[in-house]
């Protein structure tokens, strides 16, 4: 779990620099009034003022340098922390797999990784700035006590009021900042859904309704924003009233002490400057606002980092034909039984079709076979080794997956087939085997065509998805991965699969009777249970089985 302290401390070498620089700035801030006060007394006396003016100029120059360093170090610290946090968030999202991210909407995750990570990265600099801001008022109190105890008492009473204003502001703004970020994430999630289904929305003529759905949360976002600004305005107004009171109180007491001869004119000038420092505490509302946004960002980031990575074992896979075994496998999600005590022992090197009505558990079975999700009870083994005990590298090189709507990854079409760009020969072989080469070769730059600019139909995208999975050495899991292909191409690919010269096990989720007919075995699922397992020809005699394809 990542907390505020861990994010704040990740500034590495920048935070000490920011801290030291803040101390230098505070020292300059505290020293300058005293030096200027001495300058005033020297001018009144008519001697020695040049030396004090030179010291004052040097302090001002040092303060300017400190401000420049603070701006640079703060920006660098935030940039490095943001990069570290985003890298960590993305790693947890990717390694959590489909199950780990199931409770998050895509748009909300993007918001957490992008905007909220930047807010969270402000934690270190904002915390150091807030702590450093305490030094000038405390130092002012001590130096005023040195000048005159009554001045210190007047200053202390006024600063207490300013601190009370800041404390109230900090409590109010923390919850509002979190609510604002959460609403932003929900809007992003709705927009992501709309972009995914934009063609359906346009075709259905529901554009305006979808626009209202996505933007329906804007009033709530506006309300959180208005509350934030009202809190800021109220606190700013209170600070604007209380701050000058500190100055008035110190000047009033100082004037009386000057008349009584207890302080000099220079000391009164210095006291007025220290009073201004106390009044300036009210300007900390901006820093406290940053702290509140950082705290909210850290909290939303921590929820992503809490995603448990899919645990992998360390065992390699022994030599074997790809025998796939389900031993008492059940899957429960959100209280629903998706697979119920599935027991299968599938010989290696054969083609197995998985059929059944909608909601029968076909995709769940495929996901469990490929270890895209783990069973709630029972285990799945490949050539006698439980999938959970196999190392990540061995598992992903042995098992390949293709889906109905493949998400293509990479800069070019070639990278979409082989993301690691291991071998152009392997890429070409996979494309030819899945008949993707037929259309890739017609693209302007062939396999080097930009993936974003490559015009592709649903079937062509499926062929690229099949090609990406083709390099698997032992098991191919195809979840309705040929549903968008035309009949001729689907027949060609099915023939390639059934006559696989690599003799891998092929587990194919399908709705087509022709694909089931070409398989060696058919698993007939119904309501999460295996109703039968037999060749298609034997099952076809059953009217209920035929109804699956109706």
C-alpha cells in the first residue's frame, strides 16, 4: 500500500535540497527585517548605514536565488515522483490482469494514472513548503520577544487567529478535493464507454442521449468546484481580516513602547516587518489546497496499487503434448456461479470446441484454461503441472490467446503480431498461417504500416489477433476468435487449426456448427456445467444440442 509519506519521501535528492533552500529562505526572511531596522537606526544616527545597506542587498540577492532554486527543485521533484508513481500504477494495473481491474472502469483508471498521479506527486514539495512556512512566524515570535515581550504577546494572539482559520480550511477542503477527483474519474469512465461504442451510438441515433449521460455528472462536478472555491474564498476573506489585525496590534503596542522609550525606531520598523510575516500565514491556503489534492490523489492511487498482482510459480513446463486437465474447477463472481465443478481431461494435440448457449460459461472456461483468471476452487493443469505453479515466462510462451474483439498493441502492424519483434520470419509465418498476410501485404507499407492508420475490418483485426497468438508452443485458446471472418476465410483457418503441424492443443469457443464439426471433441456447456463431451456428430442427434446453434 502506498501512503502519503511514501509518496512524499520519493523526492530522493530533491526534498533535502528543497528543505535546505526553504531554511535559507526562512533565514533571509527573518534576518532582513532586523538588518533593515539597524539600517534605519544607523540612518537616524547618521553613521554606519552603508554596511547595513550592503548586508540587506546581499540578503535580498540570496532570497532571489533561493526562490529560483525552489522553483526548479520543486518542478523536478514533482516530475520524477509523477513518473515513478505512474510507472508503479501501470505495473499494478497490467500485472493485476483482467480480474484485478474488474472493479475499475477504464476511464477512471486512466484518470488515476494521469491526473491523480500528478496531484499525488505534489505531496513532498507541498509538505516541505508547509513545514518551512512555520519557521518565519515562530522565528518572528522569538525575535519580537527579544525586542520586547509586549510586542511578542500582541503578535502571538493575532497569529493564533490565523492558525485557526488555516486549520478550518484544511479540514473542509480535504473531503471536497477527494469528491472532485472521484467525480472526474466517473465522467472519464462514462466517456470511455461511449468512445468504445461510438459506432453503435451513431447508428442507433442516440447521440444526444449519450451526450446527456456522459455530461450528466457535470452539475455534480460543478457543485464540488463551487464548494471548493467558496471554502477558499471564505478562508481567504477571514485571513484577509485577521492578518492585518496582527499588524495593527503589533504597531499599536510598538507605538506605545516607542513613546515610552522602550524600543527604537529601527526596532519598531523590524517589529512591523515581523508582524507582516505573521499576517502572511493566511497566504498558506494555496499550499494547504495542494496538500489536500495530493492527499486525495495518493488515496486514489493507493486503491490501484492495492490490486494484487497475479502470482506465478517458478516451475518450467515439462515436455508434453499439451494435455489440459480441469480438476473440480468452479468459478464464482459477485455471488454468481459461472462454472460448477468442471472435470475434464483433454488429450494433448487435439482440437476441442466449446459450445453452449449465451451465459453458459464458455468464455470463463477459456479464461481459466489460459490462466487469465483463477478458479475459485479446483485447479487447471497443463501436462500435469498446475498453471499457478508455472513461471510467467514459461506459461505465456506455452499458451496463446485470441479473442472476439482483439486489442491490437504496437506501433506497426508487424508489432501487433509480434510485440517483442523477436523475428521477422516468425511474424511472417504467423501471418501466413492465419491468412493475415493476404491483406497486410496490400497495405501501403506492409508490416511497417502504422497500426493507427491501417484500415481494417473486424475480420482482419481478428486475423491479426490470431497471428499474435500463433507462436504459442503448446496450447491455443480461441474465444470466439473467428466470429467476424467470412465463411471462406474461417474455413481456411479452421483447416489450419485442425491440421496444425505443431500438434498443439486447440481450445476453440465457437457458435458455428461447422467449426464444431471439424473439432476432435466438443465440450457442451450449459449453466456452468459440462452437459456432455463427445464428437460433434454424436451430439448432433440431440435436439437440445442442435438448438444451441439455432
